[in-house]
């Protein structure tokens, strides 16, 4: 039985799309879909939501034995964000290189263009019954940090609601 026969139900559209788009992006823009998808984590959520990587421009090599030269990363952003990107260029380059696993980027070029913010649809889950909610609250009660305790309680409720919704 192969992998496609073993998995039942819905699969994220990103799985097959990434396999199709990644070679296209790599050839046309010199960039991988992983970098585009992880952009918020790479540069931080405050800057990631206001910018996006467009392409990597690799310098032409006259001969095969020419030394490696890093690429220029083209980033789309607007207004004040462009100033922030320019100010944080060194940090962005080091984070992108760490993500890619080698010194791929040496410069950043900024293109002033609109950046569409991603639309996040929050699906509604069925409510958790009072007894289960009490059990989850009791399980996380010993945690001293209020923020962590509340986050774990929300996580427990959403996991239970998701299992109940199946």
C-alpha cells in the first residue's frame, strides 16, 4: 500500500502545491517556497507581516570555476517598513543565511510595492463541555506563569474541541 492509499481524508493544498511551485520559484525567482512560507519566522512577525521576499538575484559567472558570490535578496515593502528593512539589513541577511544553511545572501535590494497581508481564516470549533473544561483547568493549575497556563488551557480546549468535531 503506498502513502496516498494509507492517508484518508483531506490533505493540505500546500503539500502538492509546494512540490509543483518550488521548482518553478527556484528557476524563475531563485527562491524557495520554504523561505516565502517561513518569512515571518525568519525576519520576525513585526517585519514579516509588512514585507515579503520576491526573488534572489544570483551574479552571473563567466566561467564554471569562478568563485562563489552571494546573491541579492529582493524584498517588497512600503514606506516606513523600507526604512526598517534598510536599517536591519545585516540582521536580515544573517537570519536568511541561517535559514538557508549557507551564505547565500550578501545584499538586500528593496522594492517599494504593496504587500498583501495574508488573510487568516479562523475556523470555529465546537464548544467544550463544562466537565472537560474543568479537567483541563485543573491539569494546568500548578503552572505559575499566568500567560503559559492560559495558553496551555486554550490549547487543551482546542485539541479536545477538534477531536470532538471529527
